[in-house]
């Protein structure tokens, strides 16, 4: 009789080892996948050195912190999400409570903030001194006279984003997939979104099926990169459905990443809206085997089972065009 794979955490490699380690200890002590996923996400949201998630993430073009998060349960397919949430410490916890307390999936803007207040979520000014200074520096670069801030900001956003979209460090969403001792899967995604974005912009992270998808029968997936592409292709759900259709992890992951590459154009494109060389897909199949797929070399993920004392960093499979 085949052995049951060890419970594990699969996450993007940018998450600190000690955070993953503490989550793995929780798993070894019998914690549920949901509890571990929320814990790890909250720890990343509090990390002042992580500048694309939670506190000290980078703001929109107006200097406002708008946070996105989503949470999905693979046993029930229940999901909760928030987008453009302002002023609360742990968006991932608010997202989980949306799934548990409401007949809805996604709350946005003022509605998400109202819900957070009603459930007693902790308030916090999420704009750190570092992030504020980075924002001011960016504005001085692209709008030294300050004209853009007094009127139409469309051109201002495009000028700010043009160079930064070439930089993969500007797009590191926090992705986590947890498999517990029962084989149950949970996904959690949280981010401050694309730095210098247009106010109200929402990427793939809070959109179930795009930023993440989770089904105990087949597996789970989560995306990192330019969220607009994952939205247009429903990339995470597509990967999981391919697993459900009998595709291997390599077949499913490579197929979805190739679709994203074809949509965005070659990774050598000069036009910043056609760059694809920092897209990443994390994937786990129903047997508990983890994997990662990317459009360029140098991208990786972390895995730690309850039998391991430290997480392993593994290079994503480089998917060729």
C-alpha cells in the first residue's frame, strides 16, 4: 500500500525560511491546512523587508496602500477575498472571514473595509517610512514638476510603470499552498499589488481562478507575475482543471505557462506591456507532489514537509516558448 505523502508547505522562494519553518512545526503538531496558510500569510504581511506584501509594500501612484488577498479551501471550494483594502493589518485574515461569515466571495474597497471593521480586524497604517520615501522618489523621477498629481494620472502611471515592469522584484505576490495530514489543500495569496498602479487597480491575487485555485480532488495552483495575464487566462484554475483531466504536473504547468507567454509575446520584447520573463506558477497535485514553472531561469520556490527541519529552495522548471 503506497505511503501517504508528508504534510507540506509550498511557497514562493522570497518568503523567509523561519516563517516557513514555523508553519511546518504547526503542521507537525496537527494544525489544519487553513490555520497554517493563514499564519504564514500573516507573518509575511508583517515583514517590513517584504516590499510587495502587506506592511511596507509599495503604494499606488497616489501614495495609498491598497491591499489584495484571497483564501480558498480545497475540500469545500469555499473562498473569500478582499481587494483595494486600506488600513488593516492582515488582509488575508479578512479574506478568510469573508468565506466563513458571508455568502459572498469578494469584497472590495470601502465594503471590504466596512466588513473588516465589523469583524474587529486590527487596524494599521500600512504605509511604512521606507515605502513613502520610495514613492516620493518615484514621483520625482517621473513628474518632477508635480503636474500629473493635479490632474489626469493615466500618463503618470504609465511613465512610472514603464521601467518597473521589467523588474521581477516589483511583482512578488505571496503565494502559499498547504497540504495537511488528511490530504486537505488550502491556498492563500496576499499582496500590495503592482507598485505605482492606478488607484483601484486589482490584479489576479484576490480573484479566485486567476491568482489561485484549490480543489482536493485534483490539486492546487497559485500565480505570480503580471496579474492581468493570469486574469485573462484564469491561469490557476486552468492548471488545476488540467490535473483533473489527467495531465501530469509537468504537462499542466508547462501548458499554462506557455499560454501566458504566447499572450504576452516574447520575453525579449522591448514594449514593457509584453514582458513575460518573470511569470511563475506554483502547483501541487492531488498526491501532494509540489512543482514550479516559470518563463525564465532564476525563479524558484520553497517546500518544507513535516519531516524536514528547514525548507528546500527548488528552481522552477524553465518553460521554453
